[in-house]
């Protein structure tokens, strides 16, 4: 759980798994530990943004059938997206996934 802004960011298990898999892929498969470190730092920056402005992005109705009706997305890096929902002052990160996996 991350706090510090108006919203508290909490990771669902699927998001925690996504982060671990992303780091593993970059370090082990791509043999790029420094890149993994930079990518995780970029992720921290995006999560800081969610802490402050969680309700700013529009609701993504294309993902509603998969993740619920109040799902929002923000880009992360060049080809990734953070999928999350806001309930009160909580922002729940549901997935961190490649944009190419989003089905419309």
C-alpha cells in the first residue's frame, strides 16, 4: 500500500504478480538488470501520479466487462498500461500489462 497523496494506492494480487513477472522477464530473459531498475522507478513515478490524480483519467468502458464498471487506465512506459479502479479514497491497482493485451 502506498500513501502520501489524497488517494491510497493498494495492489491486488494480480498486480503484484504482474510487477514480479515484468522484473523477472527484464532481468532474466532480456539480461538487463539496469533496465529493470529504471522500469520499476518509472512505475513508482506513475503510482505517485495515481496517488495525486486517481480520478482524473476517464473511465475505460472497453475494459468494464473484464475488471468492473469503474476501471481506469494510464500508460506506463512505451507499451504498458496500469489498470486500476477508485473507490472513495482508495485506488486499487488491478493489473500492469502490455497495451497489446487490451481487447476492445
